[in-house]
C-alpha cells in the first residue's frame, strides 16, 4: 500500500489535532470547525471522518465537563479547581493511552458520585 501526500497530511492532521485538543490548546470550536471544513473540501469523506468524530467527541466531553462543574457549583461542592475529563474512543484517537486513573479522594469518598465503566 502506497501512501500519497494526502494520506500523510491526514495522518499528520489527526496527530496534531489530537495533541492540541487533549492539551486544551484549541483557540475555539469555531476555528476547529472551519479547519475541518477546509480539509473536507480537499479530501474525501473517509479521510476526514475520523477528524470530525474526534472533534465531536472533544466537544461532547467539554460540554459534559462544563455541565458537571456547573452542577457542583450549584450544589456548593468545590474541588478547588475545575474538573475536566475527556471521554475518547480508542479506535479514533491516535494517542498512547494511560490506563491508570486515580480518582481524587474528594470524589472517590463522596457518595454523590458513582463510577461507571
């Protein structure tokens, strides 16, 4: 299987977008969406499908984290920082995954929270 320039570009963009989004370095959702539209015009749908799915998962995780933080504020529960969690599909994101997760004691020991796998 030979890779052409477009394939190399899409792989690079996936890695670049994954790093930028997971490190919360994105300028704005609108800028990311505009970039995806430009890429979509130059490549076929299969090439850009994973990029779109990555961005949608990022937005959904971000929205859920914001909703969680707002709920905690309304309930007068404070962690001392805003909680941000990304829920990402292993099959989409080009990242090395860390499988260990240590829940902060405030969350782990609070009966309000339920962990689901």
